[in-house]
């Protein structure tokens, strides 16, 4: 599968699966060595080009659960999800407003990244001006979802996971639910309160899928908007399917998503803060800070980078799997606590010779 929409337009990537299992890391490197050596067999076979869009949309539509019709604004960001989004909306009840539905790799309206607030501003304006119940956005290759509530506020990946966990644990009590290290502590606490088993894990499609298979988890999600359903679906991150599940949840509730979210615990946190750091340096920086934190007996989760919990909350620093960047996030119960966390991490980065961006 061609992918990599989180990268700039000039970059592509691809995902591989073998016998329904993720194929990544050292296994991909082995294939690269074989290909470079030229020592492999060439077989015979046939190739067939088949359109699966109609069958795919029918599969999505089959999981639509009814409920009250909604007014929804949709934004595919001129990415590949556009044609499927249009066909899906034509089959769903309610009022649907579609924008940026035409595929255009120059992305004339905005880059298709639902984790970047600026990329959701157009959708926010439409949700508010048209009085929509919900706004839904996709990334360039349709595996990440973003959402806007009826008040025009962004619903982040961990907040969407709270909705999905609430719904899933009613039908499958005691289930394991996975979220990545960037997720709010509120999500892990919410899963526990609902009787589920929360599991913090590493960011990345293949890593999440492998952990789901290992633990028989029925739901997993990342802050970036990758949502994996394995209760009634195939266990991979399909943003259009996640949209159907979000519509099901929204239409089944008496309260709006904004009202439901107002009862979530209040934390002050940052979005993902990303800043340039070379491929070799980014891992060295994380390792140096991890070593220093261990020497101070800090409360550390090192499953993916370093997540340090203090009385003020937590901060995270990890190296991106796909780009030459470091990723940071911080969360506290109040602004004063967040500022103390920020100063701690800033001091650690400066000691490594790293100057974060002005928005840090």
C-alpha cells in the first residue's frame, strides 16, 4: 500500500503485510539486502486490475448503525479519500457538506494533516457557520481521522478514543485497549474507570498492530488519528471506517460530543511539538536524557522514547519513526505545572545542544 501522507508531498512510503501480519523493521531490511544483491528467483504470474471501491463503500455502509440523522461537514484535504468519501456520504442519511473532495497532490487548500490545527481551520469555520453536528477530516491517504465538535472545537485522537472506548466497553467489557505514549493520561484513566484494561504502547502502524495481535486488543489508537478497530472490523487503521463509528456514537447520544467532552477531566496540554533533528542525533538525544533521568530515579516509561511522570503531570520526548524530527508533548492539571514541565524538558534539550522551536 502506498502511504506516507504525514510526510511532505514529495515523499511517499509503503506498508507491507504478509499473511495478515505486519511486516516491518528488520524484515524489510532483509528484503532490501536481497533486492540489492540480485540473488532471488523470478517467477511467473498474472496481474489483474480490479476496482474495489463499490465493495469497500458497501462494507463501510454495512456498519452504519442508524440513529438520528446528522448534519456533517467532511474534508478529505484533496487526498486519496475524496472519491470514497463522496460515495459513502451519498449512501448515508443526513445532510452532508463536502469540501476539498477532489484529489490534488499539490494540496491547494491546506496540507491534509488532521493533527495540525491550521489544517482544520476551514472545516471549523464550516461546522460553525452551517450549524453542523460534526466535522470529519482525513489525512492524505485516509488512515488518520480528525474531528470537530458542534462548537467548532477540535477533538484530538485521545479524545476520540474516549468516545470509542465508552462505546466498545459496553459491548465487550474488560477488553484491552491500546493507546500510544503521546495520549493523555485522561484516556488511560477513563479506560480503567470503564472496566477496560489500558495499555500504553509505541507509536507506529506496524507496532500497534503487532501489539493488538499479541494482547487480543479490540481497539487501539494514536494521538495522530490512527484508530484501529478489531471488534467488528479488520484491526487496521481505516479513517473512513472510524468516521462511520464516530457517526454511530454521535447519533446514538442524547448529548452532543461537545457536551460529553465537557465532562472529561480538565488537563492543560500541548499538541505534538515537532522540531528538526537528524536521524542519528535524534536517538542519541533521547538516550542521553533517558540516562540522566534514570540516574535521578525519575518515574519513567521508556516503551517509546521517554515519558516522565512527576507531581506536575508528564512530559514526553521521542524520536519520530519516519522523519528527521524529535516529538515532544506535555500535560498537567494547570498552567503553572505545565510551565514547570516545559522548563525541565527545555533544560534537558539545551544540555544536549538542541534548541527547540519558538512554540515550545
